[in-house]
C-alpha cells in the first residue's frame, strides 16, 4: 500500500477523533475542531475530511441507532484505525525531530521570544 500523507486539517481532525472521550461523530468533532483551533469551520468541511480520512484507511465508521432527538436519523460514529494511529505517531515523531533541530536562541535572533 502506498503511503498517504496528511494535510494540516486532516491531522487536526484525526487528533480530535483520537482525543474524544466518548464516541466521535460529526457534530462533536466539528465543535471540538473549532474549539481547539479557534477557527470558524463549516460542518461540510469536517464531513468531507472525515470521509476522505476513511477512504485513506485512517478512520473507520459505523452507524448508530436512530434517535427521536434527531428525528429518527442515525449518527455515524468514527474511530481511528491502526493506520490512523501509525500516521499520528509518525507525524509526532517528525514534528519532534524538527523542533529539536532548531538551534537554541534561533527565535531570539529573528525577533521572537524576547
């Protein structure tokens, strides 16, 4: 299988799904992404990303039962797959290596972190 790379938003959505203490579904993921990033994001952007991550094999989903509060509609619950966990671990390792490679004082030299 060829390796699929994640975009920034895909990584954020995967992390939110991983961090969900309960079952992760569209609305909770959408709310958490907005809360964690401080961005205003459309629900359709989240749904498109969830389905794309599922196609890449990083998420799986299953339909829950119909509820009266949703007018008889069912929720689709998302969960990380082993490939999703590996992708997040790989990204974390790369980011850690890059952050550790920044020479001490580098940010002060360019006017940050005074």
